[in-house]
C-alpha cells in the first residue's frame, strides 16, 4: 500500500482520521497501486489506465446483441398490443388515433425508454440499485417498481393460464365453443338457456371456463381447471427465469419471434376471408374530429406508457447486463418502433378477422329478419306491394334487405316498431368495441369457428398468446429478481423458486369463480397511477436532481457520441409536463367515474355494471397506496438518517464503477482529495470535489460523473463523512514511489 495513503496514515497515527468513500473502497477491494489512477507517486506523465468493469466481474452478460434486443422486444410487446391497441384504434377515431399515438411515442415514449436503458447500462444494477445510486433519498422508486411488478405478475400470469386452458381445449374438432351444449330433460333435449340467450363462445368463456359468479362478493370457491392452468403457467415462468438471463435469453429466441410468425399467418389467412377488407377499411378510415378530444390523447399517452414497459424495472434490469459502450440510443429507437409496428400488424390482423365476423353476423341478421318479413307477408300484416320486384328471398343480399327495410319503415312509420325488424347495417357490427379478454376469448374464438381447419388456427392463436404473455412475464420477473439479487446475497435459483411459489399461492385469489373480477381490479388500480408516479420521479431525478447536462455528458462518454440536444429539452421540460398532465387526468378520471366492474349475470346471460362493495373499494385504493408507499418512507428515513443508503451492499463491480468515477477527476481535484490542496494542508471534512459532483457545481463535467454523490444532502460518501465530523490534521507525507 502506498506510504502516503490515508489508510497508512491512520495506522501510524493515534489520532482520528475521517475516512472517505475512496478509502473504504480501497480498503475493501485492493487495487494495483502502480496502475491505479489514484497513485500520485507513480511515474510522471504516465497516464493511468482506465478502470473498466471487467467482463468477469461475476455479473451475467447477454450472449449476443440479438438476444438482448429480443428480450427487450419480448418484454415490451405483449398482450396489450393484440387486444388493447386495436380497441383504442376502433374507439378513438380509427386511423386518426395513430397520429396522437405516434406524436406521444416520439416525445414521451422514446426519450423515457432511452433514459431507462442508459441508467441501467451505465450503473449495471437493477431498479433499486440504480435509483439508490442516482439519489438515495429517491431509492423508493426502485422499491415501488418492484411492488408494481409483483402486483402485475400475479394477475398477468392468470391470463397466461387462461390461454393455456384454451390451447389444450383447441385440440378438438369441432371446437368445444362452436356450438351450445344440449341439456336433456327426460325425453326432451333443449339448448342450454344461458347459451341460447348469449352465444356459444360467450357461454364457454363465462360458464365452462371461468364458471363465474354473479358478483365479486360471492367467491364460489376455487375453480379447479383454472387452478391447474395457473400452476402450469408458473412452472413455465419459473423454468424460463430460474437461471437469470442464461435461461430467459434462450427462451426469448422463440417467445419473441414466434408471435410474429403467427401474426403474419393470420394476416394472410384473414385477407382471404370475406369481409376482411371492410374491417381494415373501417379501422383506417380516420375520424379526424376525434383528435380534438382530450380523452383520445390521454388514452394514447397511457398506451405508449405501458406498451414500452416504462417504470416496471424490467427495461433497466435487461440493460444492466449490457456492455458499458453498447449503443443504447439505437436500441431505444429500434425497440420502440418495433413495438409500434407490431401494434399496427396486430391491429390489421384483428380488424381483418373482425371484418369477417361482422359480415357473418350481418348476413345472419339479414336471414333472421327476412324470415320475419316472410311471416308478416304470409299473415297479411305486410302487403306484397311493399317488396321491390327484383328482391329474391332465396338469394337476399344485404343491399336488397336495406332497400326493403327502408320502404317498410317509410310506409309503416306509425307501427314499424311493433314489427321488431333490425336495420342490419355492417357499420354497426364493426362499431361494436371489444377489448381485452372479450376480444381474445369471445370475439376471436367465434370467428375462428368459421375458419377451415379451425382447430389448427385456434392452437396457433392461443400458443401465440402464451408466448406474448411469457415474454412480458420474463421481463416482469426480471424486474423483481435482479434488484433483489443485486442488493442481497441470496441464491438465484432458490430465490426464483420461492418467488414463484409465493406468487402461485397469492394468485389463488384470481382462480376463484369470482377471480376474473379481481383480475379487472388489479389491472385498473395496481399499476396505472403508481407507475406514472414512478416514471415521473425517474425523469425528475435524472433531469433536475442529477442534472440533464451532466447526464448528456455521461451519455457522450458512454456511447462515443453526443445524443441530439432535443433529448435535453424533452427530459428537462416536455416529458415531465406531459406526465404531470397524465397523472392529473388519471386522478380526475378516477374521481369522476365510479369504481366498478362488469359482472356476468347468469339469469340475464349478459354483463351488467356493478359498483364495488366497500371492502373491495378499500382494496382498490390499498393497491395504489401500497405500491407508492416506499416512495415517502425511503425519502423520510434517509432524510433523517434512519436508513442506510445501501453503500454497504454494493457489489464488487458496483464499487469498481464508483472508483472509476473518482479516478477520472482532474489531477488537482485528485491531489486535494487525497492529500489536501498543498502539502501539509489537512483534508477538509467535505471533500474538495464535492462541488464538482453536485448538480450546482461550476467545475467541468466529469466524463464518468454518474456518481452516488449527485443527490443533495444524501450520498454514499455522507455515510462515511459527515459535515459535522471534526477532522484532525495529519502529518504531511511527501509523495514517493511505491517500494
């Protein structure tokens, strides 16, 4: 050890010497003093080598760039791309919805996605370690991310369980949801009344799959089929993530690419179906007036926000396994646009199939109403003179029916309602908005029953849903395991298995007969508002506490080029403002719209909106509070020094990264840090480079300044050095070479 080091001075002196973080790190992790940039007694003029984090520092790494990109794509591209984006397009003006979505993707999505990738790659930690590093007082950001990942993972895997059940049910011909079951009553055989009032696919979903109760208050006990499906889902997830990225990376090759194969197959098959063009035309016909509605922009912002997986911690966790010089800016743009075009592709597929289904339903409507008209003609309720001469009831087209319907309505204006005739307009069928489970498990399954070789397409569709869900679940679980494994010394495999077992037991809440109502509750309340708060704090901590200029400098040194200055203004002003508006709109919506759920009423064979009972309402808001509770707790605890800042739990690679940050200071700052500004001058209780590291410092930016000291008043250095701690001058030592 160098004779002039403060550690040596401490050994030679009985007086108290305040330790700096550099001393503690040097003491814990010995370095080669002759090659270290902190060796002031080294050869003059010889540039010390950069202290790079070695590839063999024990932290796993991606086998290839492709594997990493597929992991990010698999995490961001999920079930929402298939069943929420098409619904939002249909609801919010068709093609017009793409304009606000694309604008918000550029000004919110890509910048914040880039920010998460950059901090994860630079600091090489999970979400907890990253935000402890940037600013320990805001360390609750990572903990809140972990809480939200836990809540989302609980119910998201239930949806994978539903898909697994449908997947195995698809190996039948005809498909079990193609026809209503027949109930035998003695010698009579009648169609199941609940199915007859709704449809075969709706009945199979609500009664034979979920066997749902009529209210959330009625548990109904466990659904055995769904419990087994959930168990299988958690086994698959556990096997995929048990080895970390070593196992999940390989799974991503299939789970990320296979859905695209299925989507392209469905698109080709869908375009060959009758009426598919009508569905696609309806989707892309822009209703420009919708763009003036604030609700459209709010929903577009929310979809951008969740489509990229911002705030979950999975993005940060995946990027933390990258090399320090990886071009994360390219990754951010690439993954964002892949996500966007995947949503477009899925929307084309959905509307092609829904257009086919709408034509089938419209033709069915025409046939049923034509039979009513024939009955009225035979009973002389209607005159034959009302029927146009060219109309042929044996080959009745939709245009002929529309003409006949118009004539009858005009002539029988006073008594027309008593006839019970429907207009059978294709546009009305296309306007029936279906989202979420209703789209995947009811509308799509009904359309597939009319496909040739329907079991094959059903197997492909639900296998695609399983893979989409698995990719997102791997990212979600990584967002849980990586921060914990980085912070605590626990065995990876054992911790992963324990997480999956606990999650399965907690997930039993969702496989009761009333479980789908709890899925809706968690989907509405456990993630929306907490994640928005998490992301805006991420944005503010980097842009306003750490400093956007310093962060841009870090990016330049890390990437080898300086990102466009547009990011400076987006991070500093645009994104925070947009997120604050989004939070405000979300809170207002929650206050205006009464909390509730759509309950399936067996007697009516249809859904009915029900308000949450008081206990369920309390549960809704408890989800929000619990998810955001770490934010104020950690802030208060660290502000009053009631909680460690986490520096004692840094890994070897983490500590070496901090040493690199310190070793790259200017020469005069380094000398002042170790020996004082002049020989014989005592080191200050507050290191001279402190102003250099703080956002308000006036000194030149450090190329590797992403340091834990960047948060006012709370830092890893403060754990060892307190401004109030007195220091005792030490005997000056003349620098000399190592012996």
